[in-house]
């Protein structure tokens, strides 16, 4: 595939970013150009790229991508997460959890405490999305009580969520990376941990010693601690390794039961809150479907094949091979907006490069996983940022401006390639 045709195959991604980012920058407001509109423009443009297809077949390519099982699974999560968040808020669970948190954690340690909690939970449950679902509503309510920037606190949760998603033994990215490279999870963890630990420690230091002023006022009235049970239950069940959909269903049932028992709402309010929760996720669901369709068009047009061919054609050293592995994973993640799919797409090419240039499989797996997490935190249309933004009712761009950890792990990937560490 020539340069011109290769660029054309990838151009829907260029159109998407141009419409959203350039349009928003020109308007001076990231709320003026909804990301769903940018995806619609990219999708319409992409339909005309597929040669040898009639119009109905082009629609079919888009529709198959949108109906991908991974996409449908995410939509289930979005719907149930919206219902749980809305029901918990109506019942009073958010206020109760916030009151307990403000009483338990000293104000000067609140940002660091949130980051550590997000790191621990995400590492234990192996999913960044599940961590974001559990903690974002709580920190959003905390921000309104203590008068600090909501996007900043939500970004702390998202950063911690990426930490665990990158390292957890049960994370889908870890499983995909280790299986594709044929290495042990423990070996990958040890290598990965050495690469990202400086980023995690520096991020924690920023939250502990940075010039952040957090003023909290502990309420003197009694806290209805039992209303915090749904959030605590969701965290505990997630830590037990239960599927996130089952966790959310249990959380919804328990929330509604407590709400009816303590007369927080009537039984009709159960359906009202559920409807409001689903409605709050409508744009997120639409963007997810459009993203799946647009990336299917890019794949069908040969965009991914072109990337792989060009990036691997002139590799002549181990550093170059490691750079290609990280870069190819990152670019594929940029196109697919899914770090697991990016790792699976690049896995075989990365394995071949590691064999040709004697790169330890654990290093290759770590580079793929870490590079994908870095890019996933840098794109406003990734599932994690969309979910966090939807739950907090803010723009994904607002969150990105405060995402320290994903940026720092990107720096650590570059340094690990340049200085060829860890050596062992």
C-alpha cells in the first residue's frame, strides 16, 4: 500500500481529531463541539473510503464494528453504571459516603488518599472502568462540598485506575500482553512495576506536597452510615473478582432496598432514577457505537496493515524494535480507543520483533501494556475518560488537563527504551 493510500485509510482518525480538537480550540470552548458530532462527521467521511463496496455493504462494515461484542459489553456497563449512580444519589448514598470520607481522611491527605484508593482498587479488580464507576460519583460529590475543581479530583481517580489496569494480574490488558508474548504474568509484573513505579511515586508526591489547598469541614450531625453500604458493597464485591455487571446489578438492588426501607424514595422513584441514569449515559453510548464503527472502516480500508508495515520496515536495533513496539501499540490504541484491542492487534508483530532483536518477552509485554495505558489516558474518546466525564457531568478534556500519571508513564516508557532498563 502506497503512502497516499495508507494516509487515506487512516484519514478518518485525522478527520475525527481535527473536527473535535481544532474546532474546540477555535471556539475556545471544548463544550461547543460535542465529540459525538466529530464521530458522525468522521463516520460519514469514512463510508466513502471503502472501494469495491456498494453503499449497503459500507454501512454493513460500520455496523459490524459498532456491534462488536466488546462494544456491546461496554454499553451494558454504561447502562448499569448510570442506573446505579442515579439510584445511589436519589437514595442518599453519595452524601453519606462523602460524609464518612471527610471524617476519616484528614484534608491535607485527601488527594493522596483518593489516588492510593484508586490504585489499590483497580489493581485488585483488574479494571480501570470498574474503579471509575465506583469512585467517580463519590469524589464528584466531595468536590462540591469542599469547593475544589471536580475535574481535578476525578483525574486523580482516573490516574489511579490506570495504575491498576496496567499492573493487575487479572486485567485484560495484562492477560492479552503476556499471552501474546508467551511470558509469565509475574515476570511481566516485575518488569512493568520497575518501569512505572517512579511515575506512581512522583504522582503521589505531587498530591502530598503539591501546592494544593483542600479545606474540608467535618459535619457535626450524625452520619447515616448505612446509606454508604451500596458503595462499600460495590468495592468489596469488585475486590472479590466478581464480574462488574453482576457487581452493579447487586449494587442497584441493595440501593433500592435501602431506599425503600428508610423511606428515602417511593417505589415509583426506582424507575424514575433508573431512567435518569440511562439518559445520562446516552451520549457516551452513542460515542462508543460510533467509535467501533469508524475504527472498523479504518481496519477494512487497510489503515492498520499500513501502520504495521511502515513502522516495522526499517528496524535495525533493539532500541529501534522496542520503540516500534511502543509506538505501534500507541498509534493502534489511538485508532481503536481500546487498549486491549490495541495489544491484541500488535501482539504478533511485537512477538516477531522481540525474537529478531532478542528483547525479553516480559519487556515487550510491559511496553505494550504501558504504552496503551498512556495513550488511553491521552484521548478524550477512550472509555475511561468518557465514563468519568459522564458520571461527573464534565468534559473529558477538563479531566485530561489534570492527568499526571498517564503522562508520566509515557515518559517512563521512553526512558526505559533509551537507557534499556530494567537490565535483568
